[in-house]
């Protein structure tokens, strides 16, 4: 063993994969030691650890030697370094510098992809982090319009337009809010399609955009209502994905058009708010009895899913912070995946793995739908008020509004970890869209 190898062995003794150990401070720079990652997961842990160390040292730059998993490391480092300081004063010792990250060998298209994903995740996190007195359906639509600078087409419908489209469920959820609803559609046109021709595929990404959820007249307790500014985590994820895809459009498979649909509303109480027992007509003609006004996400998604299918989507994926039962089943690290199409399921699973996010498929057990069809004078009720199997039953409700291959990803618990917005889902959606077809 050489002297250098012996020294390296002593310095790395007890060091675990994904950890960083500071070994030297100096006027010209500090040095830290880590084990070379043997997989993307270790690289992400290492990137996050490097970001934390850089923050503690108030470093202005971080240099990392070449690694096979450079993109995963860099993406995690950028995500870990994100902070929302929009609502805080400056610290006494001044703002911490934003460390410039330089990973040897990461350049060109790979670097551009990392930057685009980081921008998309950051956009989603800012949306989720914003308080409800700042972000409502109108201001969410304004934020979405900002994507036009990347060459995306943005259309916004307000209450009159939504009523004209027959979206009675979205209107019902928003009825108690002074702001009213918005339906936001963001389109990334297909590459390689001649003028007047139709794209080969139209992917619809549908997001639940409840900018605040009181529960309506089925009102939440105080502890359950706090944090409900994050009930638009699905909308933030699809808009963050469109933000990233706008920069990565050159990598979009030819003939694939991507559309994001966001059903935005506040679920409030008031003289016009929906009540338990009210019945509303959905955009697909089904009549729905509202037994629980706190099961509002499935209502707005039902109308948005109908519109996405009616407008020609060839496959549909929705994301929503939908059910507390999902958190009970899978916790906050793993999202629940429901799908009507095996090939679509596989594409999403591959995308999630590439993004370092985790999904677990749960069954669309059709007999459970009977709970929403009996003991009602309408076609469906929105809840049977029984928590058991709640995530599956909510997914089955949504399935009544789709006519195309479809997947539903329940991200309750994923969109926020404690007080921190995560941007969960942006990476999965981007990897899924960009995969060859």
C-alpha cells in the first residue's frame, strides 16, 4: 500500500456513502472528502450533503471531480440549496452566498437538462410555498402566463367560460370563494409537425389546483387546515414540468404535444358555497352528489380530465394531493400510482426511477366504486365517508371522467415535507414526457 493510499484509508475510515467529511480549511479554499458514489441514489445523497456543507461554510463555489452520476449529484445539490426567503428579512450577517456548483465532466446537453429541471422544481416549490393570501386562482393563472416567455401557449378560462363549458363541479367547489375558479391550459407544441397536421401523441398533464382548502362546510379542524396552501401541489408539479420542458423542447420526441391543465379554485365557506347533499352536473354529463365538501379535489379534477380527453389527449396523467389515506398507506416519500394502462404505468415508473422519485402502484379495485353509486339519488356521490380504501375509491371516482389511457398519481404528503415545498413530481413528469416513444 502506498503512503497516499494509507492516508486516504485513514481519512475515509467510518465514512458512509453519501456523506461528506471536511478535512481542511484554508484561505484559498476548503477541502472535503467523500466516497465515490456507486449509484444515482448515493450521488443524490452526496449532492445534498455537499450543498448543506457549502451553506454551513458560506462557500461561494463547490468543485466536484468527475463521477458517473454527475447529473444526479448536481440536481440534488441544486435542490438542497433552494430556500424561499421571499417573506423573511435579511439575516444579521447578510444573505448567505449562493454557491456556484461545478461538476467536472458535466457540460453541454447534460448540464442544460440539470439546469432546466432545477428551474422547474424551483418554480413548483415557489408556487407551493406561497401563502394563500398571495397565491389564489387568479394569481396562479398569472404565474402560468409567465411561461409564455419560453414559447409555450397559455390560455385561461374564468367563471363564465367554465360555466359555458359545462364544468359544474369546478364551479361548485369555487362557489364560496370571492376569487372564483380558473381553468389554465398550457401547451407545448409538437416538434416536426407540418402546419395543419396533427401531432402523433398529445400528452395531457392535469393538476389539482386548490390554492386553499378549508374543507368547505365539512370544515377541517385547525390543525388539519394549517398547511392547506399546499393543496395545489399537483398544479405546481405540472406547471413546473412545463417550465422545464419549455427549455428542453429540443429533446421532446418528434410529433409529441404536451398540454397541462390546471383546475384552480379555493374551497371556502360562504353564502354561495356548496353544501353536503347538493348535486352538480359534471362536464361529461354525470350528476354528482356532494356528501363531503372536503372531498373537493376529485370534483375539480373530474371536470379537468373530461376537458383534456374531449380536446384530443391520447394519454392523460393527473397529479393531486388527494387523500389522507394515501399518507397512511405509503407515507410522504412514496406516491401512489393508479393506472388504466400497463404501458403508461411502465413509462411513469421508469420516469420516476430516473428522477429519483418513488411511486407504488395500487389497484383500481372496481367493486369499491359501488360505495359511490349506492344510497344516492345522483349518478355518483363524491364520498362514502368511510376512510378505509379512500385512495382507491378516489381514483375510481376520477376514472369515471376519462376516456383515454390514464394514470393518477396521489402526492398527498409528497408536495410538502414539514414546512418545505419539495417540487415532487416535476422530475417524474419531465422524464416520462422526454422518454422515446
